[in-house]
C-alpha cells in the first residue's frame, strides 16, 4: 500500500511525502473525531440518557479518598502538557543524535497530530463535563474527547511500538504492551476520577490516540518507500549515463 502511495507522489522528496501523508491523516482524524463528538453530544446523549456513563463518574466521586486523589493527580501529570512534551522531546533528541531521523519525527509528530486533532475537536464539539465535584479548574464545556488519554496512547504507545519493533523475545514484547495498556488505563481512570471526563470521552480519546499512531506509521513507511523509489530512479539514470 505504502509503495502505491509513494509512487503516486512521483519524485516527491521523502520529507514532503511524509508531510503530505501526515497532514492528510491529521485532517481525516480531526474530521472523524468531530463527527463522533457531534454524534455523541447531539444524538447519543439525547436519545439514550446516561449513555455517556456519568453514573460511573458519580460512583468514582463517591469513593474518593486522599490516597486515590493523590494517585489520580499522578495519572494526570504523567499524561499532561508538561511531562509528555519533555518525554517526546528527549527521545526525539536522542534519536536525532543517533541520526535516526524518521524515529525522531515519529515521536514528535505522533504527539503533534494527536494534540492538533484534539484541539480542533474541542473548538467544534462542546460537551459538558460530568456533573460531580471536579478536582481541576478547566473549561466545563470541553469534556469530549479526553486529551490526556489520547496523548498517553500517542506517546507511551508510540514508544512501545518503536521498542517492540526491535524485540524478538515474545515475553518482552508482551510485557512492553502490558505496560502501555496499563499506563493508558491509569490515565483514563484518573481523568474520570477527577470528574473531568465521561467514559465516552475516554473512548473518543482512544480513537484519536490510536489513529494518530496509525497515521504516523503510514507516513514514515511512505517516506521510506519514497526514498527507495528515488534511489532506484537515480540508479537507473546513472546506469544509462
């Protein structure tokens, strides 16, 4: 598939091929996310009261303790706007120093695509946060989707995806993915515990996070294929001369 996409760009430079696929993917994710959000807020929640899962948020709020609240804060911080850029930036710099440019681009732009899709969605979709005592002061009409959940998938899932591509040991691969799933679940539960999102909001975040990784994988593979085509064409031209 990626060879066909790369071939469609003709002699396009691999970097441009990467950007074209990434931006097209971003537009697709944003459109999908907005569509899902409008479906949830204008159809699902009105047709099936309680479909958002707010009862679960109420249950969590009724079982808060000091220890659980501290744990939910950690779950929010590890997927927040300070920690994740540092994690992604540090790994990207390490990859750049090793001259692994596509790996660096994958890490940085996975978070970038997720963040952009999330921001665009919240500009269009206005969903009220759970009607429980909230532990953070954020806009009350930006419940859908869960940006923390999406970002945790984009970064931690992306890191595990890169690592497991190098692992041959099935136990290590399974352990790495178990860590990624546990981290995302921890973040999602923390955001609901703090009264910031409904379960449906978390589901929307999962869609954005997985879609962002999928787009970046496709973009990187398309860039690889484009580079291969350029090398083949260069070799043919060189052979004729």
